[in-house]
C-alpha cells in the first residue's frame, strides 16, 4: 500500500505542480504580451483576457491542491496546542475528515456543473470553446486536493499521538531568526 501512495504522490504532485507553474507562467506572459501590444502598437489579442483569467484560476486551484501536501495552508493551532496528544490527534483526524468531505462535495458539484454546461452547450465569449472545458478545473483540482488531504490523514493515523508536531508559523519564524544570529 505504501508503494501505491508513493506512486500516486508522484503522479498527483506532478500534475499539481505542472499545471500551477505553467498556468502562472503562461498567464503572466500572455498578460505581458497583451499589454505591450495594447500600449505599444494600439492592438490587443481579444481572447487574451479570458485565457489569462482561466490560466490563473487553474494555477491557483492546482497550486492550492499541491499546498495540502506541503502543509502550506493556514491553520490555527492555538487551541490544539493546549490539548493532550491524544486529543490533538483526534481533533486533527476530525479536521482532515471534514476537509475531505468538503473537497469531495465541491468536486461532485463541479462534476454536476460540467454535465449541466455540456447539456446547455454554452460557449465562452472570447475563446469560443465549450464552457465545460475551462470549468473542468473544479472537479479535478478539488478531487486532487481531497486525495492530498487523504494522504495526510493516512500519515496522521500512522503516527503515534505523542509524535505529532503541530506546525506553528510564529515558532518557525522565531527558530529561523535564532538560527541566523
């Protein structure tokens, strides 16, 4: 089972990182080119604004999915830092289960949106592509995020409650400052 999670970690991580990075880079480049065309030559690409928006949205959502694996999302540790180790683990398991349920719900609703957009046959104004194509980001990114939280949950369940270290950003910053001196 560990081999399966390692393979999935590489696959999901590659998808998340690739889309997040390339979406951001391409979005910035396209916006830059369009601004240059507009202000230097008095012309612009009419579809560039819409594509840039979709590139940034895809980049943000896949980047957020990647952030779950890295532990990069904001967490408030004030309460759980005061709890006993077993209560901390219980609280974190519950929080992860709720996160998975929420992410799967949004993914399912995104899937329902895709089906509805396919039925309507709606086309984007500038890009002239079916609207369900750019909206695919919702079910895919949220499903990958749910998988990432599931990975964290499995890792948490395998960890002894005494060994759970809750990340505290301010403690991390203080440690960094002390290390620099």
